[in-house]
C-alpha cells in the first residue's frame, strides 16, 4: 500500500514514515525540513491554496495519515490564528479531499481535549473541555474532520520518542538534561498515558488495515505523572533520578493551561483491533534499544540545517 503522511518532520510523522516504510511505500509531505530520507518527500506547505489536492493527486495514496499540526502549546497561545488554520482548518480540508477520493484517513488529535477534572479514565463518550488554544483548535479539527468525512478515524494520542531536532519529546527533555548532569523538575500533578512512538506507529497501521472509523483513544495503557515518567527515563538510561524534582504545574512559568488528569481509556481501541496494546515497559525497552543502535543520530541526520 502507498501511504501519504503529512507533517513528516514532526516526531510522529518521521517515526511513522520510517516504521511504515518497512512494509509499505511511503510518501511524506514536508516543508523543506528533511533531506536524505529513505522515503519519498513532497515539499509543500499544505496551507497554500490547492496544496492539499495537489499533494493527493501527485502521491495517489491508498491511505492517508494527517499528522501535521501546530503542536507546541506555547506557540499556539502566541499564535491563535495560525493554530486555528493548522489544527482545525487544514484538518477539515484534508478530510474533505480524502472523502472526495474515498481514501481511508486517520487524523491525529490529542488527549489534551479534556479538561482533566474527571477522577476516572476518560472514554470516547466523555464530553471534551479544552483548556488551551492548542486543545481548543485540535478539538475543532476533530469536529471538522468527522463532519466532512464521517468514515474517517480520529486518534487522540500522547507519545514519546526520538525526533529530528532532538527536542520535540518529553523523553528527550529528560534524557538530554539528565545525561548532561542538569537538575530538572517534573510535574507531579499532571497525569498522562505516554506511548512509545514506534508502538503508536504500529497501532495506526493496524487501524488503517482494519479500516477503523470514528473516534479512538490511542495512548499508552498505563497512567503516570510526568515526574514519574522522568524517573522511568532516568532509571532506564542509568541516570540519576534524584536530579528530578517533583513540581506542581501551578508553579510553572508556562502560559498554556495544562490539564491535571489525562488518563484515557483504551478499551475501545483494544477491542476493535482485537489485541492488547503494548505496555509501558515494552515501549521503554524499544526506546532504549533505539538509543543503543544509534537511531537518534540517524533520525537527526535527516534534518536540514
């Protein structure tokens, strides 16, 4: 199968493209940030008039995964109009274009659409309550995708891994600082369900193969605080967990509001795929194995200076 992946220079886009490339033909859309990749690249800004249709017509894919987004929460607060264009407007355009062509589509959304006040895991049936520009625009993107193309799939995700810039993931933040001997803090009052990006890539491919439709929570099956996540990184890499201080998100200088509890249920996804999702320790082992095999250096070599 030929897969078109948007947002190829992002953390998920690049890792999905590399994972999918082992079994499928990959065409990835990028704004001239990547070079030398083992998959074909279409250089385009999808916000340009006609760019979405042109990319689909040139690539002629069998499947589409729309990863492109303005994903930095602080950037979204500073540029709400661009966030609206990237996270909502573009999502709707991609969905409409895929619908016109009958192309199976997975749109990537976020766990952050919830306000984090629920004490039990969120299901796909729970009402969202976005608390930041990023969350609000991503939720609007979900709605536009399903309105334009009800047969599309929307995956709410939270993932970690190695990125071309070396700075896109919370896992990289902890590894980079701890390996340099720096002291850092981690939010002890923000709970999330991180999934290794390689595991997420495999899940997305299975969703395409099964032609799943509608809304799914595609996160890790284990919830933890961001502080605990940092401690797990430290232990796996033989670094000092005492260099991480637990901290409240309320004392952070960050502008964008963060939700406290983003524990999402993955029962629907696991049931519809007919499999048990990879657990946290399995993903962390794969993340560490990539480090041992020089994967971070390889993935960074694709980024143009």
